[in-house]
C-alpha cells in the first residue's frame, strides 16, 4: 500500500526562509498547510513554489494573532503531524525602537500557537530560533549549543523566551521540540525564482550589498572597521538558505524517528524530546571579504564608506557546527560563492 504522505503546518510560510524550506518538504512528498498574513511577502510566492515543485499546498491568508481564525486551521486539518514555526518579526533595530511590538508579535503569537497545539494534541514542533540568544560578548566564538545565553535586544529576548516556553512544554506537557539557532542565512533558491526580497531597504548585509550591485542603492555603509577581526570589519557565519531549509527536514525527521523508537519499543508515550542545534557553517567571513566575493560574482565594483558601529553589533559570530553533524548527520553543502551566485541570479531575474 502506498505510504500515506505526511502533513505539516507552517506558520509564516511565504516568508524568506520558509518559502525555501517548503520546496524541501514538498519534494519529500509532504502536504503543506500554510498560514501567513502577507505582511512581509506576497501571494506570488505560491505560484513560484508550484513552478519549482509542481506541488499544491493549502494556504490560509490569516493573522495568527486572530486565535479564532487560527483555530479553524487545526479543526480543518486533523491530519497535521507537526508544526514548523517561523513566527517572528526579526529586525534587531526595529525591536529596540518598539519592544512591545516584538513581545506581542513573537511571544504572544507563539503562545497562541502552543495553546492550540496542546488543545489539538499536535505536539511536534521545529522552532526557528537565532544566534542572537547567545551571550556573545562573554563567549569566545565559535558558539556551541550549551554555551551561556543572554540577550541584548528585545528581538533576541523574544527568541530566548520562546526557547524557554518550549523547554517547559516539552518537560511538563510532553511536547517534542527541536530549536534551530540560525546564524546568518543568505538566499536564494538556485532557480532564481525565490529569494529574500524584503519590501523595504534591507537591514541585513548581503541583500543590501546586492542592491548596491544592482544600482538600487549608491554604496554600502560598513558599520565600523576597528573590530578585533581579520580586517577590522564584522565577521559572521553566513549559510546558504537551502542548507538551512534542508536542516529543517533533518530536524523534523529527528522528532519522527524518536516517536517511532518509542512506539517500536512500546515505551510510555508520555515521553518528550527536546534539543537545540546551530544552523551554521562553522566558518566566518568579514564584511570586506563578502564585498570582494560579490564583486567577483557580479563583476561590478561595490563602493563603500566606513561609518560608525551599529548599536548591538559584535565583532564575531560563528557557530560550532559539530552537534548537527553528529546528531542530525547534517552539515552545510553549498559554498559562499554559490550562495552569492544564486542570490545575484534572483536579483537579475526579478529586476528584468
Ligand atoms: P520573513 O520576514 O521573510 O518571513 C516572515 C513571514 O511572516 C512573512 O511572510 C510575513 O508576511 C509573515 N507574517 C508576519 N506577521 C504575521 C502574522 N501575524 N501572521 C501570519 N504571518 C505573519 O522572515 P524570515 O527571514 O523568513 O525569518 C523567518 C524566521 O527565521 C523568523 O523566526 C526569524 O526570527 C528567523 N531567523 C531569520 C534570520 C534571517 O537572517 N533571516 C536569522 C535567524 C533567525
Ligand atoms: C552582518 C555584518 C554588520 C549591514 C542579524 C540579526 C540576527 C539574524 C541575522 C534574525 C555585521 C555588517 C550590515 C550593513 C554592515 N536575524 N553590516 N553594513 O547583524 O549578524 O544578524 O541578521 O534572527 O538576529 O541580528 O546580520 O547582515 O545585519 O550584519 O557593515 O549595511 O555586516 O555590522 O558585522 P547580523 P547583518
């Protein structure tokens, strides 16, 4: 008998990272149910996913703050086996200007989701966390999953609160949880059909540099060049978004493997799974090294100016990549050069 394909619910699917992750799950024959309010994306992404995967998916245009509407998704889809939860506004600077917006958006919405998961007994979740939870000024990179955590902006605080909520629910309500701490994902799908195309001037480095390469912005502002790094500019662990996407499938499969182990060994079902993994390369590139790479890929000169440091920035943020490799059997497979090539292809395809 043909194996029944699995169904998963995705919150905030049409966003940058999830739209790439969906291609991985669809190609593994998952049914995907999506919730998105289109506040930072548009419905055209759906057509592009269908063009890439030839697969259909169920889309709900709703805001997960609307608990009554959100609950209908759980009522309509008893087949859901798990949730991939991306719910978060993610701009550090914006979070410092409006902490309450972030507490509501990121924590209260997640609280809504978790209540529905408890009510409908849907307890498998992969959560999108961030390297921002690491107490980086007090740590020596590369950061490991058991390093001390501590936050310096409301965005990072909301991520850490959500990690703690999930740990509590795993321990006391038998949720099965994998937290993925992303470092610096960069786009785009090799088809050039989907990538990070925020509706406003990007705060992240690589989309900003590519808008300079595409003559949309005059020059790059390098936030300070006197850090304790190879050339004085900030060093980060950039990772191709498709490697991030594939890590979500490995994380979800880890939960399924655990559940199958309990069933095969007839172990009391009131057991829970909780783990944390860096998503990552373990390698770091400085701002100037990234600019040089973009110049090589685009064959364009990227003008820049050195300006004052951005509040909250740190010298170096690099992941220790060993745990995901040992436990999930997962390591990154795409080079920075390929990531920049794929991103540039997206820019050129979407500006023609
Ligand atoms: P994104 O902004 O591209 O995607 C967010 C999506 O959520 C958008 O499609 C938006 O329309 C939708 N949305 C916003 N408010 C909503 C609401 N109330 N109800 C339903 N949908 C809503 O973000 P992204 O870059 O894809 O990030 C996804 C996750 O990854 C976030 O949790 C973010 O914190 C985390 N993360 C991102 C990065 C990064 O550099 N992009 C790094 C670390 C962690
Ligand atoms: C990278 C480097 C900047 C822009 C952020 C969030 C983090 C996560 C990933 C959500 C730094 C420098 C940048 C520019 C620059 N997002 N830079 N000029 O700050 O490492 O991480 O995105 O979870 O939470 O904090 O990424 O791309 O903003 O900066 O010089 O115009 O580039 O100083 O060294 P960051 P970034």
